[in-house]
C-alpha cells in the first residue's frame, strides 16, 4: 500500500478501535511521507520544495497527533491534503516526469 491507502486503513482501524493495526498503518504512511520530504531537491525546487517540505512535516505531525488521540477526523484531514498533492502530481504527464527526473540526474552527475 501507498501512503493514501495506509491512511485510509488506519482511519478504519481507529473507527473499529483496532489500535495495534492503526499504529502499524499510521507508521507506514508517516514513513512514506518522510521519505517524500527527504527526497525533495531544495536546490532545484526552490520555494516549491520548501513549501512541500513544510506540508509533509505538518502531515507527519498530524498523523502522530491522530495516533495519540485515536482521531479519525485528523487522519481524514491528512488524507485530503495528501490527495491534493497526489492529484497535482498525477496531472503531470509521464514524459514530463521522466524529463524532470533525467534533468535532475544530469545535474547530480555533473555536481550541481
């Protein structure tokens, strides 16, 4: 499962009072969000990557809060935020994604 699916399962587990599985799926979603944040290239992404980083930090903090409070509403808030980011990403064509990835690799290879 990805982050979105993990959050949805965690929300169901909160509602069913299955705290062990809730924790497992919140941890999985948080790990994915943290990985996305750590993969941002602030040199190439500038203000956009800084804003995304802040948003990822906020989402991870809210998931921790949701886990502590067993609050499905908070998980739902993060699901909506993450869905917005994913929706924007999904609108980028596959060829544009590959082109951006290649440019990033080339800059890394030449030491920029």
